[in-house]
C-alpha cells in the first residue's frame, strides 16, 4: 500500500510539474495534427486503421464515442478523426 | 329498459366504427412511415439523437497440441463476442459485450462488460457497471481476437492468471495534452478480487480470483486502482503506463478478513511507421506483479489441523514484436505480418499452485482486410502446471507443451 502511495505521489508531482510547466495547453504541433494523421497514428496503436468506407456517418458517430472512451482520446482528437472518417467514407 | 338497450347498442356500434376508423388511419400512416423510412435516399438523412450499433468479433481455428507423448488435434469453435453500442446523446453512452463459447459440452454466454459512460467534460468521463479494468493494456485494449496478433494470450492473463480482468464499480477516466505530451488516466472503485482459501480447491489456496464482482463483494472493503499513461511524443508512437490496485481480498468474518492484495503493472506500447524498411513496427509489453499478505492455509487431507504458509508473490510479463511491410509495393507482402512473443509467469514458491512457465510464440498473419486475419502460429511452453505433488515433496513440472494452430478472426 505504501509503495502505491509513494509511486502515485511521484506520478502526480510529475504530472502537475509537466502541466504547470506547459500551462496545460496542447503544443502547436499537437493542434496542427489533422484527422487523417491522428487516424493513421493513433488507431494503429491497437489495431489496423479502420477503412472509412466500413461504416456510415451515423455508425461512425457511435463507433467514435466508443473509441473516445476506450482509447482515451481527447475531445479534439475524436472530433477531427470523426470528421475525417465521415468525409472519407 | 328498451331505451337503455338502444343507447347501449348505439354506443357500442359507434365505438366499434370509430375504432375501425382509427385503426385504418393508423395502418395507413404506419405503412407510409415504413415506406418513407425504407427509402434508401432517406437513410442517414435525419439520424435520430439516439444511435445504436452492433459490432463484435468471432474467431475459430484448428489446433494441434503435443505434450510429452500425447498429441491432440481438433477444430476449435473459438468464441463469439457481439458488442452492443448505444449512443443516447453526446454525453451518454452504453456498451455491452457478450461472450459465447462452448465449455464442458455446453454453450455459455457471459457478460464481458456492460457499462454506462457519461462524458462530464472534455477531460473527464465517468462510467459505471461492469467494465474491463485498466490494469496495463492487454486486457482492456489488446485481447480481442481480431486485435491480438496471436491466437493465444500471454502467460499471466485469463484463467488462473495474476492480472485482473473485469469488475463491477465506478470509474473516472480521461485524457489531455500538456504541451506535446499526452496524458491519460483512469481511477476506479470496484468490488475487487477474492482470495481462494483452499476450502473448495485445496490446490489453489492463496490464489486470487478475478472477475467475481458481478456476483457481489465478499467483504465490505472495495478495491481501489487506476492507471496513468504517458505519450511523450506528438505522433503518439510511444505510450508508457503504470497501473495499481489494492484491496482486502478475504471473506468477511473469517481469519482471512484482513488479508490484502497489492497489484502493479507496467506497460509499454511503441508503434511506428519506419519508412526505410517500408514497414510498421509494433512493440508491446507488460509486467504484472501481485503480492498477497501472508496467511495460513489448511494442509489438504490433513486431520491434525496443520497449516502452511508461503510468500505469496507472483509475477508475469510478456514482450511482443511484430512487423508488417504495409508500405511495400508488393500486394502480398503488404498483407503479411510477422510476430513473436515471449512470456514468463512465476507463481509463489511453496504454494500448491507453484509454477514457473515460460512461453515462446511465433506467428505469421495474413490480413484479409483491416479487421479480418488468418493466423498461422506455433508456441512452446516449458515448465507449466508445476506445484507440489504432496506437501513437502519436490515440485512436479509438466513436460513441454507445443501447439501449432491456424486461426481465423473477424471483427464485425
């Protein structure tokens, strides 16, 4: 138990330090990532990037919410990816 | 009396006439509505606020296993896992996965998870129900057959594993960027694992039982845990994660009531397109550590009331590398993937379930499309199913088990 508390404390301090250092704002490089880029780089961390034609706009809307929660995508990331998939299907 | 009869008959006739009229209108309008909805040009024109989707996966295959002098080969039904996803609004989401497989000659359905999520804000989602625990990444993100690069799980996961799978409770999760670094987190409270005391299965005394949360809590102490993931690069190619869980695991009002378990996991995930070899390289790994407080367990078949104990620490880890030339000019090469995995599990010395298996697995995958894969694999496991033949005697080690398999997995 003590170990968990110590490790979590260290992790929390690191996060808070990094957050305050960067003012908790995404960098310009992060903001500049397109939906296609996020789709190609993020989906592949677990599975092959989905073919946009696999689902309808409505289905992508549902699948995107599932992935936002399951894969811990930020609101900005999932918005861009969903727009890309719905435009490319 | 006569007037009453006339009024009654008249009223009944009027009600019947109105009823037929209303039904006729309803039939017509229902027919029109269905015709309108079935018109292909109207599909997706005006989607409702609530949306539902049925997805899932299935896998099946052929396996040939040899252990010592014994050999066995069979077609394997595998399992089917339909997933229901329901988006009620931009904030509210429900999902459930049902897993069906044959076990002991009968087909069983189980609920892998069923949970409701509510998006509180851009950085925070709360969910409740039965969910897969974020203990590392394998169980939560990588175990589905169409995602897992091999047809088997690494040592330490699944039945008799040391890593938790799913449980019932409440979880808070989210992700955010700070500069170029992305952080994600999960924190949860669940019913928690249970300690096997050896009363039902003497050979498994001291082992933890996971996934029992749906059946209730065996004590009033809840398990607390969470995971923190760090993606240091803008392109999300690398993720490092730390997970932990702590809980009292013994049944209440027994001598095991205060026995506590502490579990940790470290995970790594690196996936990158390497242009110079025109391939995607995928490296994954997870280290699991489980420590349960010392406790006395009854010696099996003993009539004198003798007890034994042991240092109840278990570890397991795996490392996996796969490479797929997905940028090759050759169409066949683009669909092929080579994968190798090494995993080790070490259970407590002195326990009746002591074993130190190591497993090496290699595979060649043919991707029919992005979510359908044909897997050819071979794995060899040494030192499995150990333990003591009897109290105090030397441990018994199983012979090497080898398996060749061909599996087909489809995500739908």
